[in-house]
C-alpha cells in the first residue's frame, strides 16, 4: 500500500492540530466532570478588602470580559481539580530612558 505525499502531509497536519487542541478539550472535560469552573473573577472591595470570588467561568475569554465589566481580575480557581494554563504575560517592548 503506497501513500502519496499529499495524503501524508494532510495526516501530519491533522495530528498536529489535534495535539494543539487536546489540552483545551481535556480541561473542559475535567471541568464538566467535576462541576468546578477553572476561572474566577476577583474583585476588591472598600479599603482593599477582597470580596468573595465569582467562580462560574469555564472559558478564559469569558472570564476576562467579566473581569473587565466588573473591574476585577480573572484568576485561576484554586478548587479546580485539573491543570489550568494561563496565557503568557505580554513582553514589554523598548527600554525606559
């Protein structure tokens, strides 16, 4: 059985894409099984006293939007049983003078 080059490249591309999205789908599966959302919005109260976290976000982008709307920060839920990866912090460009 001989496989042509285009079929081989398509198979490699499919495997690479599935490897990229596997962690996100497994994190969603863990969250669905446990019932614990991976992200919370943390708001500060009067005089710097923190308010209870709002932990109901299963998607990082939804958490960021809610944090922006509520003047809070999107944080990882410490009660979440799986591993959660946060995007890397943006790098500063240029130097201060």
